[in-house]
C-alpha cells in the first residue's frame, strides 16, 4: 500500500484541509482562488484567472508537479456570461502546455469579490 503524502500551506495559517494530497503518482489540489499573496483579489475575471493560475502553479510546484502535468481541471465560475473572457485568459495562460480535460460550471456564490475557483488533478513530475 502506497502512503498518501499531504502538503500544508506555506503561509502557516491553519486550515481544516490540506493544500494537496498525492498517492500513486497522482496529486489532488484543493481549489485555488484568485487571492494574491497580499490578500487582494483582482477586480475583473481576466485578472482573476491570471491570479488563480499563479496560485495553481505555486501549489503544483510545492507538490512536485507543474502545469504541463495537469490531468483534469474543474472550474467554478460565478457567472457563465463571463465564459468567453475566462476562456481567453485560460488559453493564454496554458499556451505551450498540453490542455487538460476540463469541466466548467456556474456556482451560486463565492465569498468576497471572487469570481472563479479551480481545482486540479495532476501527475507528480519529480
């Protein structure tokens, strides 16, 4: 039986969940939101997509993976009317990387000004 490796958040703040869990070469990340290191959130969906992917990339690095190893994304949007802007920013950010399978759904609400959350499954690369 392979052990499960869990990573915690680098900021040291206690949370009721792990940043990631990995087993058998597969990493499951918690949902990434568009909050920057300074606690701010970009006002528009394009900026929020960029920030989510910065957070996602940092989480993948901490879990010994990268954007090229994404296996599946689930994207939660506050408003599907923003799909085109979200999708354009998504494709720009993943340019040069294999595009993973993706599910995009609208959710009822987020806390604060957040308009997007992405959770990911990836392969371990290290």
